[in-house]
C-alpha cells in the first residue's frame, strides 16, 4: 500500500481544512476559496520559486501549531509560509492584516504613474483590483516618481517600466519556459528595473507568456496596443491544433464583431493560466500573435467572466434574443432604414480592420481611411 | 344583453383608486340654463390673464438663462497649450447608458506632442446625438477633464445624419490659434473652485 500522505489541520478565518504537509498557507486558503484567499501579486503557482517579493499576501498567524500555539510575532507572507498542524491563521478577520495590506498597496503605488486611462491592462489589472479592494485613497509620497522611456522588447512586447512592480514573474517565465533568458532585473532597490541586456530582442517562442503573467500593465501585447479597451471586446474560448512543442493551443480570443483583437492564454479564477491535463496551459507566440483570424480557431463558446469584472459589461448570461417580427407585420417587406450608421460614422467602418495592423494605429492609418 | 348599473360597471372596471366619482345628472337650474352668465365668467378669467405677468418669452429674440447645471451639447476640451485632453480611455463610453459614444484610439507619433496631451489619443470620437439622453454621465466618468456638457442645444436638423457629431464638431477651438473663439466657447461663467 502507498504510504499515507500526512495531512495537517489548519484554520483560516475560522474555516478549518485538511491539507497535505508542505502546502503553503496561501494555497490552503485558495482551497477554501473566495474572500479567504489572500491576494497575490508575485506568487504564481505555475512558476517555481515565485513569491515572497510583494508582501500583498501577508496574514496573521494567531497560533503557530498545536505543539507550539504561540502566535507569530509578525505578519507572514502566506505564499512562502507552509502550514503546521493546528495552525490558526487570520486573513480578512484581522485588522492588522487589513492595515498592513493598505500599506503594501501604498508602497506598490509609490512609483506607479497611475496612467490607467492609457494602459491596455486596465480592466484586467491585478494592481487596479488590489488598490480598489485593499488600498486607501490618496498617497503620502511627496517625491518625484521615477520615470523610464517605454521600450520595445522584441517585436511583440512593449515594456512600460514605470508600471512594473518588480514581482520577478516575467524573469521566471524566461528562465523556466524559454531556453535562453536575455532579460532580467538590473540594479538594486530603488534603481532596480526590468530590461534586456542592451535591448536585445526577445524572440523565443514562449516569450509572449510574460504578458499573461505580468500582473500589471508593464508588459503588454504590441499587436493589441491601443486597439480597444478590454471591456469592449468579447472573450470567447477557442482552440487550435498547434504543432509547437509545449503549446497547449487552448486560448481566449478577444473579439470585436468577427475581428480577433487579441489572443491570450486561458485564465483561472486566480488570474493564472489554466492547467490542462495537469500541465500549465502556456501558449506559443504563433498562436498568440499570428493567428488573428476567426478561421484559424475552433470557437468553443463565451468565456465565463466574473460578473463583478468590468469585462462582463454588455455580456449577458442566458440571453434570449426576441424573434424579429418586422417582416411579419410588414407583410414580408424589409423596413426602409432612414440611415445606415456606417454611411455617416467614421468609427468601426466595415472596410477598416484595426486588428490586422501589426502595431498600434497611428494618425496616418486614419488619414488614409477617411 | 343584460344591462349593468353604473355602480356595477365601476366594480366591474376595478377602479384603480378610490377617488372615482359618479357623475351627477341633476337637471340644470335657471341660471345655468341662461348660458350668458357662464360665458362672462369664463371671459373674465381670460381677460384677467392679460394683466398678469406672461410666463412665455419671445424665443429666439429672447433666450432664457440656463441653470448652472444645464446639460447640453458636448464639447471635447483642450489644455492651456491647445492639446486635446482626451486619451480614448473609453470610460465615457462604458458609462453612457444610451451607448451613444464610440471611438478609435491611436498612438501619438513623435512630432505630434503639440496636438495630443497623452501618448494615446482618440483618432475618432463620435457621439450620436439621437441616442444621447444628456444625462452627463460621460462628464462624470472622464478622468482627463476632456468632456463637458455645454449650454448649447443640438440644433434641429431635417436629416438623421446631421446628428452624428464627430471630433470636428465637438472639439473646443484651440486657445492658442483661435483665442477669441475659444473664449466664446468657454463662456463667462465663473470657474467652479475645485
Ligand atoms: S514586468 Fe511585470 S512580470 Fe515583470 S517584474 Fe515587472 S510587474 Fe512583474
Ligand atoms: S450625456 Fe449621457 S447619454 Fe449623452 S453621451 Fe454622455 S453619457 Fe451618453
Ligand atoms: S472623453 Fe474622457 S472618458 Fe471619454 S475617452 Fe476621452 S478621456 Fe476617456
Ligand atoms: S504573493 Fe506572497 S509576497 Fe507576493
């Protein structure tokens, strides 16, 4: 018989659960789910070694274990702390945690440019959610924020260093998914920044996954840049048979009408890429950046979006369209339209396909199509 | 067919309120039948109004002052250097209950810094005034001080296409190149202190 796996009993926010020894407090809380799970900005379950950088996942340990029930003196990072038998953890039930988390949000936003109206990540940004749920209004920071020029890292990825929170997730992607990492963190402390060594292009097949793991808008998709706001595009699940080894081919397409504006990996409830057959569903750059037609994909259906997310605006569940009765009441005649909006409107012209331009649109694109 | 009494009809019709009154059908008195006294009574009311203050004005020669919270035609704002404020963030469009606003964004090129304040701007921006209900939610939503509802009506038009307002129609005149037009569009209402 197989050796019995040792399980520990842990109580998080008054809910008790049995988890295998060696599980982190964060993962135990995620098994309970909902509000009990602390937010995580740097930990990413699919990237080994991630976590421990951002401190958003701080929790209070009210009792260390049954053997030693003393509370831990300081708040601990739940993504790096493993459970002990009889441990009692307080997350949202602890005022200390709430206060500390608001402080962490303030720290993460110290140098942040707050340029959400421009940023393509807005609407699916973990920092926005974190600030909204756990942050305070206003900042006490009085010094100049650090600034950087935006940088193209490779033909597909744009780096806005000002928005980076130095979570290191992208460097783990480069280390663990691609064979040669050419970018990393340069300098230290206040001066630390993500960069490529002398702006060397990242041309690995899986580099696009950095965009998905980046919790903020620091790494964004250049092929989607400024094309649309995420909440005006409609996410659908789709797949294709991809022959790149390691690519799962299961994606989310972000559509506007029949145009594919963006392709991303499929995300789970924690905002991480979903697993398929126990393997993380990373996708290759061909799927992500080059298959921008609906004919390239088999569409499975509309992606389930949390209804509290702005992305769910305009997407109605169980929508039943009423039957078109105009022809019936008019004896088979077509209604005479007094105006076709496309004759007059300059926006969303049927002949202009923003999704087919390689990078962001510029003034000349619109000049030509007047 | 069986005829119903009035009271029966009222119960049958299920009056919505308890204020329904039965019409009195008493025969008229002599004074009422004389007809002229009632005419004079009515005329007295009519002529009496001639000496009261008129509630109407002679539009368009005279115009009413707008209330400070009047919500009219939109303008797209510029900053003091004449650059467009709007960054095509789409918040007005998502806030709009009538789905009247559409836009397409573009990236600012080198050399266009004097035209657009931000790295991204609205290359196309349209409001369908036929859909708009002038609720002002777009103005509330805008994080960039870029859209305001002014004290102007959308002028009447014979055709629907006249109500699709593009950027040419919406942008406020440039304060650097056309200061007079800008001052006029800006109006003279005291700036609300923030
Ligand atoms: S670029 Fe994004 S993923 Fe990389 S360290 Fe910065 S915030 Fe993290
Ligand atoms: S005033 Fe209201 S209805 Fe009109 S465009 Fe603005 S948000 Fe939409
Ligand atoms: S008018 Fe304001 S809210 Fe609307 S897109 Fe422009 S900046 Fe955003
Ligand atoms: S998620 Fe635990 S420290 Fe960042």
